[in-house]
C-alpha cells in the first residue's frame, strides 16, 4: 500500500538533467557533443551551426548551460554570449574553441561567460566542467583578471573622457563592471534601447568599435566618475 507513495518520493528526489544548448558550425562536432552529453545524462534542448539563429533561439529555450564555438561564419561565440545574456543575464555560457587567443579570452570574461575551454579538453573533463558551470561556478583560473589587462595602455588623463556626458560616463563605469545593457537599464532606470544608444555614442567618442574594448579600457584606466550634482 505504501509503494506508490515511496516511488513518488523517489521520483521527486531525482535531480532534473542539466539542459544544454550546443552551438558549433561543424556538424561532426555538434553531433559528437550531443552524443557525449546525452550518454552522460544531459538533456540537449537545441543545437545550431549559426550564431544568428542561436542568438534568437537560446533565450526562449532557457538552457542551464550554453556551449558556444569560438568562431563561426556569421559571428563569434563571445558575441552570442553577450547578446543572449543581455536578454537573460542568468544564462551560463561556456566558450569552447580551438584558439588559445588572449584577446578572445578577455572578450569572454567581459561578455559574462562562465569559462573559456580549448577543444583539446578530454571528454570526461568537459563533462565535469559543464556540470560545474550548471552549478554556477566560474571556470577561469586565478589571475585571469590581470591577464585581461595586459597590453592595454595606461591613460589616466585621457582627454577623450571629457567628451563623454555624465550619463555616458555612468554607462561606461557599469560596462567596466561587466553589466549587460539590460542590467545597466535597471541600474539607471532607463529603457534598454536608450542604454544601447548611450553605448553607441560613447564607443564613437572613444574611438572603439566593440563594447569589450571600452570595458577593458575603463577597467585599466579606472571607470570615469560622473560629476556630483
């Protein structure tokens, strides 16, 4: 008579599988990862070979972990990570790449990725790293923050900062803290579209093309402080 209740409790206590989305432009890699992870008990909620398609699909699927190829024909995994986290800051992204690239590593950290792994990683280690990511761990080794800043010139009195409005300076300081446009909007009580306009304006004034360049610059020089009221 108690067996059904016991079985129900057992089913309730069973952990849900980690839900994973895979982005890689090589079909063999995609399917190999899918087979490996499904064999290890993961649930694959989606796969794609396109950065544009993945950026559209990932927020709706809400995976626990997003495994992103570093370079794709129509974008990069870092850009996908930044874009999907601007929609859902809770998404956890792992960059899985063949390239040991310092610039890309900086970009991954500043995009909010949970880790930057090389494809030569072993299967067992990769499975473990994905589980750790799902648990909320950051996989970057100690000292990565310092490495991010290597090669960025000092500019403590850069006159370009004087061209920024108080609002743009505030946005830049929040970019340096790693916030997404959505998070900046919440912090400053602004619409996300307004924040995007501020970001575009400050990038133009500083002479940068990418948000990551501004983040590294602001971290190196010290985030500008808007004048007190």
